[in-house]
C-alpha cells in the first residue's frame, strides 16, 4: 500500500496537470531524510515520459505557479511514513525470529541456567503497529486530499465536476466516491488512535504493564483493509481523470485551430497590421481558453457562448470600430460557440469509441492504467447517451 500510494500520487500529478519539479533531486539533497529521498526518487521515475505534466513554465497570468500541497509535498509527506514502516518491519522481523518464552533455559557452556524474566512483553509489536497504523492513516489522508481535488472542478485544473464525461447538469459520476472516501478517511482517523495508552492492570495487579499488542495489531489490520478500499477508489477515479485530461488536451488543440480560423475570417482588416492581429488573436485565445476551463460546470450548449462573450472587451479595445461592430461581434460569438460545441461533441465521440490514454502517460501510470482498463476490465465511465459507444 505504501508503494501503491506513491504510484497514485504520481498518477494524481499527471491527472491534475501538475509538475515534476516538486520531486527534483535537489530538494532531497538539501534536506536528506532517507524516506523523503526515496519517495522523491520514486515519484520522479514514475512520472518519466509523461506528456501530461506542466513542466514548460507556461503557467499563464493568474494561474498557480506551484501545485497544491496534496501533490507538491507528497514526497515530504510519504518520507517519514516509509521510515516508520521500515522501522516497524525491523521490529517485527526481530520479534518473529526471537524466543519469548518464560522461563528461558540457557544451555550454553557447562552450567545450564533457568532464567526468569520478561522477554514475553510485546511492547515492540505495539510500537510497530502504532507506527504502521499512523502511517496508514497518513497515506489515506494524502490519497483523500488528492482524490477530492480530482473530483472538484474548482481545483482540478480544467477537468469536469465529479469527473463526469457527460453534461455536468445530467451526470454526477464520482460524487458518490467523494462521499465514500470521506467516510473511509474518518474511519482511518478513528483507527489511528493509540492502543498502548489504554493499558490496564490485570491479574490482580501482577500484570501492571500489558502491551495490548494483539489489540493494536487487530486495529491495524482493519486500517489496512480501509486504506485498501480507499486506494482502489482513488485508482479508478484517477484513471477516469486521466482519460478526461487526454480528451481535454485533444479538444483544446483542435479548438485552437478552429478559433484562429474563425478569428481571421471575422476580424481580418486592412487597417490593422498582420503582426498586431496575430498578437490580438493570441491574447484572445488565451483568454477564451481560460474561460472554457473555468466554465467546466456549465453544459456545453451554453459554455462556449459564455466563454466567447467574456472576452469581448479584448476586441473592443484592440480592434478598430469598423472591425468590431455589434453585428460582427455577435456573428463571431454565434459561430465560435457553435463550432466549439460541435468540436467538443466530435472529440468526445471519437475518444469514447476507443478510450486510450496510454500514449500520454508516464511510466507508472501507463502500467496501472493498462491493468485497470485491460486486466480488470473497468471501463472509462460515460453515463449519458450522447457519447456512449454503440455497444
């Protein structure tokens, strides 16, 4: 689960269009915690060859320069957990290969001895289990934060709300998952409470110290089961988000070409030098693309018309009045809105006939995505009938 949590963190970076900069080896060099170094190295490797990263320093005006904490600090978050799990593993390995009887018989040498002591006291197991359970809760908290940001359109960097491939007013695909992982994380929080602090005197006072190692182990087993459910939900949600991210990339590439053509057809005027027109069209596209991203919660029939209207001040300020008359502007809004809606529909239809995000994914994501889609046969979820494959 610790390994899977790191893979899911890397997948979340890609799905959220984050950057691999957060895992640059320099960070671990100047803060050389062994766990952090391991986690950062893993994440950096997992993200190699990904085409979904925002590593080009093209952040745009008004956008976040840094990723949010859930992915940006995942190496620092996972680091001490890996260290705790390694220590817990060492403690349990020693315990399982040790003698804990009482009394013990020392047969070495000529004088055999019978020794009475407390080698049965299992505090080392309690200590290992407490660390493990705390690590499980912390891993769950990281996955919970990442998954909720994937589902929330105000934080997922351009993905639709609830990771729905259908119209947002009709489909709420992963809303139930959002509710479920909140409940699971709450349960992990309860299970993370320490057991060792609840030791009671037993056997009429003879056992003043009892490890409660078995109880701590049982609760840890429960916590592992809960984290497994959360990781499974997060894995399915991340694969859905990766598909949606690829659709969005393909759509925006085609839409930019449509936008530039329509701009040239609508606003090409002799009074404005070509160089200036090119700059205006680029500024208009950037503003339009940002509006399209921010209007993910609006159905496609209205979304692109709203985005077009929102950038009209650019034309009014930059173009001569003869080229930006109300009639020309209204015609441009209608044409752009209709063209964008049609491009959106065609892009979704084409992708949903044969969903495959693997050409865009990093090393780890590609393997996990392929396992989910091909081996487990869990499909890309398209709820409505508009883009459902013919089968």
